[in-house]
C-alpha cells in the first residue's frame, strides 16, 4: 500500500472517531475536538478543556491490517499524557469495526 493511501486511511478513522465524539456529546463544538495532522507528536485527537472533562481520554488512532503492535501503540497513547486523562487506542482493520483498547483497571472502573 502506498504511503499516501496509508495516511488517508488513518485520517478517515481519525475523522470517524471525532464525529462520534461530537455526536455523543452534542454540546461540544467542532473546535473542542480537533484531529491532528499526520506525523505530529502527541495524541491524534486534541480535546479542549471542556472536552477533556466530558471525555477524559487521550486517543491514539491506528487503521492498519496488522495489529501486532498493540502494546507499543498503548505506550504511545500513554506518552506525555495530561493528568486526569486515560490512554485509549482506537484501531481498525479493513472491513472490520473499530476497536478500543484500554487497560483492565480502567475497564473495571467503567463497568462499576
């Protein structure tokens, strides 16, 4: 797959996640949930202060066929994370629904 196609595929998933966040938190504005350009260090989606309070996660987005780097992706999501946010990896394979990866402790807190 060409590098340009890979970037477009990743950007498509970023936009999908952004739109779902905006849909689930209708009082957030587009400026509260911003997709970052490819190649820039840090999270793939930047949330405003209001966005962080409502959706306290830091998103790393991966749209790849091979998902063998999951732990590396999770470490990347955990890098330089602001206090109070939880690292999340959103990953997707071709013709599959996106999955969210969080640590088990966070999962238990969510289902309490």
